[in-house]
């Protein structure tokens, strides 16, 4: 949760940033989140859960100008969940639509969705929301997230990245968030959607010959991940990279790499720059 420094005598020493983290953890717990859901979150997300965030707008399409600060109001999360509990789809869509326009696609995707879904997960475990409520919210988020990338608006020689999840992996929202981040970094996103067998993915990838195949692993046993990647590696030529992301992604599987959102975006930007300099 917080790893203290040690003095020569072994006494724990906390820095300003440790203390800030303790404060944010406390505030997020007070706001109703479970400590076990919080421990691995980075400072920015913790600040949002604690209701104290101001984040820099990084969107390239939305109305807010790049570099401006936007504030995520925690009441917007509570309001959307409230309507979803009533199964009031119109107001759920209205609330989420407002946040999408207000925050811009990028901040909506990487901040608002994560805060909302972490809260949904906590409420679900506490038995405070029904499966119907979760499905309503997931469907509304999915339709907005799908709007955040669009193959027709990418550059002609953009690196293609194919996105999907293994057969039994239903969790799809993280995949869509990652696809949006990739598109913003300059990739042409080919989203195959979730739950595809390795053979089907392999054939699709061979047809498109992308720069990379990106897989999301949120609830996939290690053995299944390993077998899935092995099967794909047998089908795909070596230059096609396989990237794993998601909370369950394991970094001890041969033939692929585990990447975070930022690392993936940096990787894509690098290829975009190389291709741009090669053509200029
Ligand atoms: C919504 C949800 C569902 C929905 C999914 C709807 C949909 N269309 O996606 C439904 C109802 C289908 C569902 C089902 C289940 N769920 Co569920 N679900 C959730 C919930 C509430 C949100 C998931 C989510 O979207 N998270 C938000 C995104 C933003 O997070 P993420 O997926 O990790 O993605 C982020 C990063 O990991 C990364 N990322 C993700 N993919 C990729 C890919 C690449 C390439 C990169 C670079 C990055 C990247 O980017 C994202 C943004 O940061 C979570 C609770 C929670 N706290 O997350 C539980 C949760 C994920 N579910 C869980 C479980 C156990 C299940 C079920 C087994 C429940 C059951 N008993 O049936 C089933 C499994 C179904 C299956 N076979 O897959 C567990 C998983 C625990 C684990 N890993 O061991 C969680 C954590 C809840 C819990 N605390 O128990 N679930």
C-alpha cells in the first residue's frame, strides 16, 4: 500500500508523498470504497475516488482545450449509479453523456470510467446493486467508449493494432479503454470485441497483418492465458507483437509482453514517429 523508507537503525520513515497517499486512501475509504480495491491504484485515480481531483485535459477531439484542467465531480458517479439502480436508462445515458462532453473522450475514458467501475465493483460485492444495474451501466459505457475511436479518422500508414479478449473473458470495458488510448496515440484500431477463440483471432490477425495484437485479461487463469498465447504464437509470425493488459495479465508468459496504458501509447507513438520520418 505504502512502502516506507528505512533509517540506518531500521525505523520506518515516511515522506510527504507517503503522507499524501495515506490521506487519499483515508478519504477514499470514507467515500465508501473498500481498502482492498484501492491499494494498487495510482495517486491520480485515488484522488478521484477521494473526490479531490483536478486533472489535465488531454483530449484531441473534445471541446475542452488541450492542457486545460477539468474537475471530476464525484457526485456525477453517484448520480449515474442512482439512476442505474432505478433502471432508468434514459437518465443513465444523459448523465454519462454529459460527463463525456464535459471531460472529453480521453479523460472520460481513463478517469471517469475507472472511478465509476471501481465503485460499481465495490457496490456489487457489498450486494448493493443488482446484475441488471451493472449491465445497464456497462452497456451505456460501452456505447460511449466505442465512440472514442474511429478507424476512418486514422492516418494512412498508422500502425494497426487488433484488440480482443480470449474465449471466456467477458470483461470488455478495459479493452475498449485501451483501444481508445491506442487510437489517441495514433494507431488504427481494429476492435474484434470480446470472447474469441485463438484460432479465430489468429486468422483475423494474419489477414490484417497488424503491428500488434492487444489482449485484455481481467479474469483469465494463468494456464488459459499461457495456452492462448502459445496457440497464437504458433500461428503468427514473430514480428507481430502480442501485448497483454488488464488486471490479471501475467508477465511470465513467453511470446508476449504485459503493457500498461501509458507504455502501450508510448510504443505506438514511437512507431508512428518512425514511419513519419521514413516517409518525409
Ligand atoms: C463490469 C464487470 C463485469 C461485467 C463485464 C461487462 C463488460 N461488458 O465488460 C460482467 C457482468 C460480464 C462481469 C462478469 C464477471 N465478473 Co466482473 N466485474 C466487473 C467490474 C464491476 C468492472 C470491470 C471493469 O470494466 N473494470 C474497469 C476497467 C477500467 O478495468 P480493467 O478491465 O482492469 O482495465 C484497465 C486496465 O487493466 C487496462 N487494460 C485492460 N485491458 C487492457 C488491454 C491492454 C492491451 C492494455 C495495454 C491495458 C488494458 O486498462 C483499463 C483502464 O485502466 C469489476 C470490478 C472492478 N473493480 O473492476 C468486476 C470484476 C472484474 N469481475 C470479477 C469477476 C470475478 C467476474 C465473474 C467471474 C463473476 C461471476 N461469478 O460470474 C464474471 C466473469 C465473466 C467472464 N467469464 O469473464 C472480478 C475479477 C477478479 C479476478 N480477476 O480474479 C472483479 C474484479 C470483481 C471482484 N472484485 O470480484 N463482470
